[in-house]
C-alpha cells in the first residue's frame, strides 16, 4: 500500500528508483513505529495486537521488531511487517500529509482510495477488527496496485480465497 501511495504521489518517500521501494517501505514502517514508541502512543500496542492476530505472526513483538532494524540485515523477501488496524492507517496517512477521510458506506466505484479487505466476521483471532486482513490502494475503480503490478480487486479477493480459504469483502474504505 505504501509503495502504491508513493507511486501515485499521495505519500512522498523521496526520489527513489523502483527497485529500492521495498527497502524504503520497510524503513518507513520502522520510522513510524519508532515515532509511536517515542510518543508512548497506544497505537503501538494496537499494532502489535493486530499483527499477533494473524497465524504467521502470532508471536510478533513490536519491541523485537524494532530491535531487528539495527541488529539484523533484513531483506525485503524475508521481512515480516507490522499489520495496521484502521486507526493506525489513518494516523500514518495524516503524518505523511495524505489528509485521509473515511468513506461510508463502502463504494468500490470510487478510485484513489485505500480499501480494507477481510472477512467482515466477528469470530476468530481477528474478531476485534471484524476479520480485517489486508490493505490495498485502488487507483481506479476495480484496479489495485499490489506487489508492483496493477490487478483487479476481484483477483485480490480470489487470491485470498485460494491462499487462505477466506472469502474477503471490502470492509472499509479510506479516501485520499
């Protein structure tokens, strides 16, 4: 999502070649978490709780994650990122000058929005967040930028079904 926002010019990460975006994205996340830590923000612990709600990151510690920045060489291919609930996404965007606003109700026919995808169910480890699972940036209605390519929103939802066995819906939408 961060790379997509940078490519669209919504969030500036500086003048960087495409090949360096994954490393830069990781550094932006580290910087954001370190800022929250310095501020003693409760968002830091909300991010930790949300990240722990996923099976592959259930032992995630935000403190350990931040310490890795200076003690371990992290490659984009093996880095575990922090998952952000909606309050953290909104805060992150505001801090990076995006001036977001939440759109309600969801309208998949609007472009230039960030979409929160998930099950919409209040059961399981992500129940507190109604099954929220993934954020994507939608340039144009139905067109998502993900992993360096434009794909359809329908394909993203199908990938979730194929990979995780979850039926994803558009749960929330943030306009930029």
